[in-house]
C-alpha cells in the first residue's frame, strides 16, 4: 500500500472529490441581500421580515465550475479518461478507483502527474488496475502548484492593504492558535472591518477565486460556510492566498495579471472565522502537500520584517 498525500486545510478549498461521471446536481442555496439601518448589508438564505430583501441568487442556480475534473471520452473506440485543469496555474493530481481506495491508502490509478495551467491530458489505460474501477466512480485529488516551486522573492512583500494605513496583527508565526497545520502555520491574520480594501502583496496571475459565500462559522466542520478567497500565482511558483473576503467584492478574475499593490477585493468575515479579518498566507506545493512559507513585509528602510502579533504595521 502507498500512503495517500497529505491534503490542504479543508476550510480553504476542496481538493478531493469523488466523481460520478454524469451531469452535476443543482445548487440548492438561495441568497437574499438586505441593507440594515446603518448601511451594512446582510446576506441570508431567506427574506428578512423587518427589512426589504433582494434575491441575488436563486435556489437551483449552478455553482462555479470545479477547478479540475475528469471527463469520459471515446478515443478511437476506446473508453478513456481525460483530466481537465481549469485553473490558471499548475496542479498535481492523483486518481483513485474509489474513495474507499483513497481512504485505505491504495496506490492510485494515476499519480502524481503535474498538469499545466488550462490544459487537458488524456490518461493512459489503467491495465490490470482497471479491475478495481467501480463503474463510473473515481476519486480525484488535486493539489495546486508545482512541486518543484521554490520560494524566491526579490523584494519584501507589500502589506496587503492601502498605503499609509495600518491594521492590528491578531495572529502570526510562531503563535499557532488556529494556524496549526503546515499549510497555514506561517499565515498572518490582520484585523480589518468588513469592506476594507485588500491589495496584492506581490505581482502574479490570479489562479483561483471563490466569491459567492456569505456565511461565517467558528467551526471548520460546517461545510456550508466556506471562505471567499483569491489565490495569486507568483512567478516563482508560490501562491498567495487572501481569505475571508466579502461577498461579491472581488475585483479580479482568474487569468488576470495583477500588480503589486493592486486593489483586488474587500475584507470580510466568511468561512472559518470568529470575526472580520484578512487571512494572508504564501504557500507552495511541497511534494504533494501544501505548506506555508515565512514572508517579510516592506519597511521604511527597505529591508523588510516579519509581521508580529500585537503590532499594527504601516503599509509602504
């Protein structure tokens, strides 16, 4: 048996899915928007009795396309599988005959190739392993980034908010309150009121966006409260993740090139969050698992310094 790859913290994005190769089920969540007396918008799954409520998404509307999918195709009369990477960045995959095989640590049918951005790859015939395939069911694991990426930044990162403003650091390495796994241990949480502008800390290409969620939950076990995020792929192959963003505030789209300091979204309070803040982390694919890397932010002398809990650094 082969040990299965370590996976990214699930409250950021789903990277493992069991696929039944058929039409996807409809989305069942409706969202209503209402504006409170102080002008702050409220988002709920039903109209509010005391406020005019606007339906901004019907129940049954289709969700955004998944990032990586398996497609069954006829290739010269042979039933074949194609894996499609919709991300504007590389991903590493593994395909198991079933979720049960994945849990048991079985060797994947296909693992662990790296797919180029916006690419399709025909998977070779599985041979004898095909006896384990259960009809149309497969379990696909995808991990963003290239496992050969190395963190190389020519200059300190820019703090991810407007120049000359400052925000309190509520959590940063080496303190590990909620940042307890390798994918987040070097993350920084900045306390920010909902609606504060979030700016790119480094130039790159927008790889992934999640923009349709409105709920917050203090527990990661709530699957209905994912976070709105922007993931930016840097030129060295590392990726910056900006999390807990405000519903419908994201100003960039996948594939877009963003400059250092560009206004990309508003801060919010979505996903695994006990209060409004921005979760910022730089990550890389480390041989099949996502790990965070330490970063330094620009200082007046140009040398750079890490963010520390209790400080309110000024953006330069």
